[in-house]
C-alpha cells in the first residue's frame, strides 16, 4: 500500500498566511536555474553564428537566460548593438552576455 505524503504541503492549513508566503517563496527559489558559464570556444562560435545570421538574413534559434530561467526564441536578427552589448530580434531584446546557444535554422 502506497501512502501519498505531500511533505510540507500538508501543514499549510495550520500555518499563518505569512508562513505560507515564506514557504511559497522558498519553493519558488528552489526552482531557479543558474546562469551557465560558457567557455571561450562556445562564445566565439555563438558570435560567428550571430554574425553569419545578421549578414545573410538567416533564421536562428537563440537559447538565453533571463529571470532565473532558460528561454528559447526563433526569428531573424534586426541588429546587434555592440556598445550596449544587446541583440535585437523582431520580437525582443537580449543582452549578449545572457546568450547560451545559437543555432542556424
């Protein structure tokens, strides 16, 4: 016979609202991802693919890190702002330091 134990969730009905908020915040923080550290070779390859995509108007898929999450976007590059280290697509703006992986489609 298997017992369905909900862990700390079963005690929330006996807690004050402040405690429930603290538990929810703790659970949310446990789900945060860390920004991966890229080596120089991966950064150089990403830069080369970004340059090729911009010069030849190619579609790309960019995996990037924002707000403790990994996100992916597909589209075409509009331009790259080197001074402010930002990349602009037809949908969003991404910091160059947050780019994890670039794939040409």
